[in-house]
């Protein structure tokens, strides 16, 4: 069986967005990125966007209640399958996700964790900053996001490992090399 309800986990810059885009094409399922949704809310100056902007610019997490609500909206439309990218990021979000899926009579097939070397990832993010001009891609914010990942998101690895859902794949190397490993791990 190939997995189609997938949580993508990994430090900032580990390549989650890039691999998610590839998987969307390969598996034909929607990409749900809370970061993209929040950036759209900031650009549209909605009330969520106004609350989220300063936290995002500082490399901090946006509140669980806000993020859970926006994820819930999208998950309701994605019963067949999805790639969740950047959500959950805290244990409270992971527990909320389990509850949301249960309500939809669904469950996760796997948590795909992309592993990467911290310094290589900081380099990658600095390069992306030059290309995309994201406000949260300066070195100080990048280091802060790595710290937040280690403290608040890395514990999710154990959460999914305990549930028998964790699949770890190295995110280092070319996009194609990583995708090959990912598809092999997903049996897709
Ligand atoms: P990303 O594009 O996934 O790196 O997200 C960019 C920023 O959006 C993060 O640094 C957070 O400030 C915010 N964000 C995205 N997803 C979440 C989430 N699940 N929980 C809290 N904050 C989030």
C-alpha cells in the first residue's frame, strides 16, 4: 500500500516544501502548507495575518489555536489524501490533528521526516533568502527557527515513532536523489 495521508517533518530548510511539490505531482494529492496559508493571510492583511506577521518575522511559532483552525479548514476538503507540510509543529498540534482526522473518519498513513545537517541547512536557507526575499530568511531568524524546531517540533519524532508511523529519510543531496529515497520509503 502506498501512503497518501502524510505528515512531512523536518528542520527549516531540510527540503520539505521542495519534496512536497514533487510528491504532489507523483501522488496527485493536495499540498497543505500552513506556512503558505499564513503568508497568504499576511499578504491579504486578514485578522489572522495581522496576528501572525510579527511572530513569523521573528522566527517564532504562531499560536496553536490559529494554526489548528486553518489546517482544519483545508483537511476537511482533502479526505482522499494530503501532504501536510509544516503542520503539526507542536505536540498540541499533533494531538489536535489526530482528533481532526478521527472526526473525518480518517487517520495518518505516515510521518515522513527529512533529516539534514544543521550547517548545510542554514546555508540552504541563506541561499533561498537571496532568491525569494522571504522576511524570515535572515541568519538571526534562521537560527531562531532552528532553535524553535529543536525545542517544540523535534519531540514529534518520538510521538510518531511510538505510533509506528515514523519514516526517516536523508534530505541531503539533489532533489532527485532525495525524491528517490522518499518514494522508496513510501513504497509509492
Ligand atoms: P514555513 O513556511 O512552514 O517554514 O512556516 C513559516 C512560518 O510560519 C513559521 O516560522 C511560523 O512562524 C509559521 N508557521 C507555519 N506553520 C506553523 C505551525 N504549524 N505552527 C506555528 N507556526 C507556524
